[in-house]
């Protein structure tokens, strides 16, 4: 069932280039003087965070995640009730519901972070992977060297320069055999999608709602939500597949996008006009723009 997309309404003190949800849910704040231009974003279980050009952070959705630290970040990863970011000096900073943040997270130097519902993984300055919240006998695999990481609710996979994938925690499906590394890589609740240099996207894992049935199109990026996936097309359009019960796989067509991130029942993107636009389940604190 598709939910009608609601018109965006702005909240006092909120950057005017962020499409807002209704007054009943939390929206981005300008507490840290974040007003774009936006360079990246990450959608989690029920919240999203966007980074501006200076490293400032705007988060909306779950109140625990919106209370982000007054710091500048190079990257951010949003989980379920918590989020972590790494600053320009590589140190990790996490916030949110303290009993939900994976335990044992250190302040080691990192260059990339990726989050699932209960699990955080990061690459250090030597591209070695570390994970917190991993359960299982194969979690030691996380100590290997990778060029990219993706995390699901309860597992993770790393991509090597050779194109080989290694997975740990709960393993979901068989990764494809590839001769070169993927250019982008993401994990949903129990599935993964990866994009190669020629624009091809391959997905594997849980396909109960068609979330691994990527269309035969040329993509410039790919992102995975809990039970859906979306790809960014060369012309800035978006194609999504999988669950659409909240309209999360029904992107607006009047915008051209430069960046995407999918969450649990919603999707957000940065437009080429430097606006953050979200669609899908407004109960998860997303800004839903009208069409």
C-alpha cells in the first residue's frame, strides 16, 4: 500500500534547504549552524543524519539521535537509537541510547564507519576492519584488510581490492564472485547490494520482498534500507526495488539527486539543488516532500 506523500513544512530554526516532516515528529535543528551545502547523509532505523561541507551535523527522527555532539565529522553512521561519527583526526564519537550503543567501542583512528541495527564496523587508518556488537564464532574475520564495509542488522561483509568478499556475524546469502572491487556497497536488514565501475548492481541475501532484484540499469550509487534498495542513475534519477508498503520505493520524480541513503521504511537523498528530500514512513521521523 502506498502512503500519500505529504507536503513539507518547515520548523522554526531549521535550515530552509531540508524538507521537513510534520510538526508531530522531530526535524533537523541548526544547533550546530548546519545549513549546507550537504555532502553526505546516512539513514538508520528511525533517524537520519546529514553532513554539511564544514563537517557540521544535522540529525532528525529519533530524539536520542538528534541530540548529536557539537563536533565536526568526516563521516557518520546511524544505527537503531544511536549513531557514531568520526572526526577529521579519525577519532570515533557515539551518541544516543546508551544501552543500545554497541559496547567496547574504542577511540582508535578510523577512516570509515558503517552501522546496522546493533552493530558498528569501521576501517582504521591501515584499512583493517573492527566491529563492535558482532556475535558469532566468525567475528575474528573483521580484523582483515578491506577497501569497503557494509553492515546488516546482525552481520557484516568486507570488500577486498581483489573483488573478493568476506562476511562475518550472521551471514546472509552468497556474495557474487568479482574480479575487481565494488565502487559502492551497502547492507540492509539481511541483504547487501554492491555496485561496480560499469554501473552494474548485484544484491544478495534475503529477497522476501524483492529487495535483491536489482533492475538491469547503470547506476552511480546504491543504498539499502531494511527491506528495500535504491540506486542512483546517471541522470540523477532514482530507481528503487523491494518493499514499498510505506512508499519508500516510490521516489519523487521532480528532483535530481546526487546522494542517497535508505533506512527502515524510508529513503532520503540530497538533490543537485542542495535540498535534503525524504520519502516513505513519516512515523520514522523522515521529512516527506510533496510532489
